[in-house]
C-alpha cells in the first residue's frame, strides 16, 4: 500500500471498489504462511532462490510459485544475474504489516492469559 493511499484511509475517505480490490489482492498474497516464510527469509536482504530454499525448506516449484505471487503483488522485486535470480523485499512496509499483526496477536494472547489467570 502506498503512503498516499494510507493517508487517504487515515483521513476517513471512502475507497472505490477498484481501490479496495487492489488492497485485497495484496492481503491475499500475504494470506499464505509459506509466502510469509519467504518474506521472513528476505528480511536480512537480497537472496537467491537457492538461499530462500535453504532458509525455508520449501520445495523449488512451490517456492517459485509463491515468489511469482509476491512479485505480481509488488511485495518483492527480482533481478537476474547470470543463471541466478535474486529477490528482495520491495520495501519495508510489508514488514510493518507483519509487525502490526504480531503486536495485535500478542495483545490478544495477553488478554486471554489475563482472562484465564
């Protein structure tokens, strides 16, 4: 999500169906645990597909499919260098989304612990 769109949302503006569709596409790309695992593997920086395979333990075909989805959603960028393809996070915003969700999950877990203490 671009910063302009985020400002738009935070200002309380109503989004068009087309804008909502584009946002939903990004969330669908993030809704697969294997893709989140790939994003986590890319957190330290640019990685080759072989590096991603080693970090995640996912299969080659599965990883390639997930990388295509992440690339199409604009969440990762890629470059070719000889026979290798290198992937990196498109920007740190995707990690911010994950951090927001992790924070929410921690608060929910703390509330449950408090409830059952």
